[in-house]
C-alpha cells in the first residue's frame, strides 16, 4: 500500500525520462540538469500522495484492515519516508544505464540490494522480535 502510488509514478516517469537521458548521455552538464529536473518533478508528484498517506494513515489502516492494526500506522509512516528517498534518488539509477555502464549498474544494484536485505533482517531481529535473543529467526 505504501509503495503502490510511488511505483506508478516512477514507472510512468521512466517511460519519458530514460529516452531523453540517453540522448544526452555524453553531455554531463545536460545529464545533471535532466536528473535534477526529474527528481524535482518526482518529488512534486509524489509529495501529495505521501502527505495524504501520512495524514490519513490511521484512517486508511482502520478502513482497509481493522483497529487492531493501529501499530502498523508507524510502520506505514516509515515506509512513506523510504518512498520519498526512493523518488529523490530514482533518476540517478538511469544514469549508468544511459551511459552504457551496464556492468557497473549491475554491481551497484547488487550491493545496494544486499545492504537493504541485511538492514531489513537486522531491523526485524532487533525491533520486531527482540525477545528472541540469539534464537534463529526461522525457528518456531
């Protein structure tokens, strides 16, 4: 729910942005200008949805689920913060591909996703199940 709106915006913007960026890939100043413009447009488009989600999170959680899910409101708000950061950094991901640096893009994505996986695993262990201590996450 937290990333649905953002995913839609990023997909729509990517269809327009990547061809324009590829056309000016050899001109660093023009690339920089396009990335900055795209980040600004993305933040403006996503801002309304993020602010709405932050504002109406308690109501939306209760409407879609139930009042028992109230602790999920804080998690949804953290997800919204992550989505704002995702929108701000999203245009940078296309730069390496537009410049023909596919191998560097692959390794960058691999490291980034590995770090994200490690942080999620650590966060779950420390914040959600701290009482389990040294027990394995996968034990019942």
